[in-house]
């Protein structure tokens, strides 16, 4: 394990280096700030440095969010001796060079999803991390939800009987309007498209709950092949990535499943949802109601609503009262807590680069199945 400096109280000190200050940069910063208020940590965290390509923004965010230093060059942050954990929250095509440099520097890497822009990159990343022996984690935050922990426990304990079906969907509507402009999320070279952007979360969750997928068949299509270059612009850009992807899944357990991801389904803002049914019951979840699991046991005949509360691991760190509800940012804090535990060998298995490669392999199999219009066994990749 990497050696850390010690605080006045004798606790090891861990320096956090954050790259990117957008949507996810802010979420990571809040999680690193909140985690010591929520949990008794075996370590003192220090917000050591922040980097963004926009130097003025880096300086402003470092000051607003409580980081000691700002860098406009991410490579300076990686070589900063005060930084032990590198959090990568930049667009997808930058994950590979940043994570590989961080691994080479022997640092812990906490990278946003999707891990990489190709399966070959993801393969390099997992191999490099394994060789260097560094801790890695990937931002599949939804699986840290205490109510997802309950779902997993119900499946593993056999309470639902033999699991026969998984129906999963991740839909949002932020690209539903054809006038929604081009962004880096529309570029294949940047791992754009609904499957990579949203579907990677659903595939990670499907694996977390159901285990390995053996084979897939799929269909993907682009509904709006042109979008304005910027908001309101008459200049058009051609788009080749998927607006929606649908797939059938065959799990190694024998269960069957469906998968869909769409970023143009009107009405949905964060509809990461599944229904899992077994021979003795069904459970249903929707991230838009993230504190709730609907459960139907065979002898009940209809669904009951189970609300998250302090009896579920992780919930009480934020709130002693049931039904008062956790939010998206608390899931990120739970993810950071799991990361810190992993650094100190106290964590359960979590989504590291090896697991993220499995997720990328599954996504690649879905793309291949859609392209070749056939069933693809995962072992073909
Ligand atoms: N886990 C989740 O729920 C979730 C949600 C949204 C986004 N994401 C992922 O987070 C990542 C970032 O997405 P976002 O929505 O925060 O994007 P964003 O566009 O809001 O932010 C990206 C940030 O990266 C910075 N940046 C770009 N190039 C840089 C460089 N060369 N050096 C340093 N900084 C650079 C930008 O200035 C910006 O601050 C993506 O991989 C995305 O898939 C995850």
C-alpha cells in the first residue's frame, strides 16, 4: 500500500486531485467534502489540487470548493506530490491518457464512466492498473444506493426464488429535441451516444445485480442524424452515434433480459429502471424514485412499496429517519466512501477498472450485435 503523510492527530493524510470542473467535477468535489462529515474515516482527506483546461475556471472553482491549488495543466496535477487520489471527470476521450498517467505515477484512480472510448483502451487501462497494483474505481454511482443494496440482498438470499428475468431501461430526454445541439457526447471518437452515455450505467447495474451476461442481440439507431453545431446555429453537424439502443440479454445464470437506453424519450429525466422477477417474486426500481423499491412476493399478489431507511447500510450516515430520502449527491458520497475503504483494504469488491472493462466488453458486444444483426457471445470479444 502507498505510504501517506500523517495529520497532527496521527491519521494518514490523503491528498485529493480533481480533474474537470463541470457537472461531475462539482459532484466529486461535494462528495470529497461531505464524506468525512458522514463517515468516521481512517484517514484525513485534503483537497490538494484541482485542474481544468480553463485556467480562470480552475482558479475560481479551487477557491469556491476549498482546494489548495489550481492547475491549468492536468499533467502538473498528476505529478503533484501532494496528490494521492486522482479523480477524473473530463470528457470520455481524456479518461485514457489521464488514467494511464495517474497509474504510471502509482496513484489511486477514480474515473468517471464510460471508462474509455474503445475496448482496446479499457483493456490497456485494466492491465496497467493491475501491473502497477494501484486501487481503481469507476463512477457507476447508482449501485451505491442503499435500496439497490437491498435489491441485491433479496436476489442473493433467494427470497425471490430463481431469477428468470431482468428488464432494464435507462432513458432521459435531454436530446429529444432535434434542435438540441451537437456536443462531445455526439462523437463516436469520444464514446458518445445513448449506449455509452446512459447504457453503461445500466449494464454495470445489470452485472451488479444479475452477474455475467453470456450473449446479446441488439438494434441501435440514430433518429436525428443532424443537429445544430451550437444552440440556435444554422450550421449543422452530422451525428453517427446512437440515439437509442435496444437489446436482448442472456445471462450466464440462465435468466433472460432486455436492455434499452435512449436520450430522446420525452418525459424521462433519469429513468434508470429495472424489473427483476423470480419464481417467488418481483422487484421494481426507478432512479427517479431512488428511495423506493417495489416488491411483490408470490403469496401477496400485488406490489408493496419499501422505503429506504436507516436499517439499510449507508443510509444512516446521512439521516436517522426513514423515508426522509437520500439524493444523487449522497450516492456520490457513498461511492467516495467505498473508494477510501478500498484504499485502506477495508472495502468490499467494487467496480474497478477490471469490472469496468467487463462493462465495456458487454457494450462492445451490443454494438457488434446491432451492426451485424445477430446474436453475439461475449467471449467473441
Ligand atoms: N456518473 C454519472 O452519473 C455521470 C453523470 C454525468 C457525466 N458523467 C461522466 O463524467 C464525465 C464528465 O461529464 P460532465 O457532464 O461533467 O462534462 P462537462 O462538460 O460538464 O465537464 C467536463 C470538464 O472537463 C474539463 N476539461 C475538458 N478538457 C480538459 C482538459 N484537457 N484538461 C482539464 N480539464 C478539461 C472541462 O473544462 C469541464 O470542466 C464524462 O465522462 C461523463 O460520461 C457521469
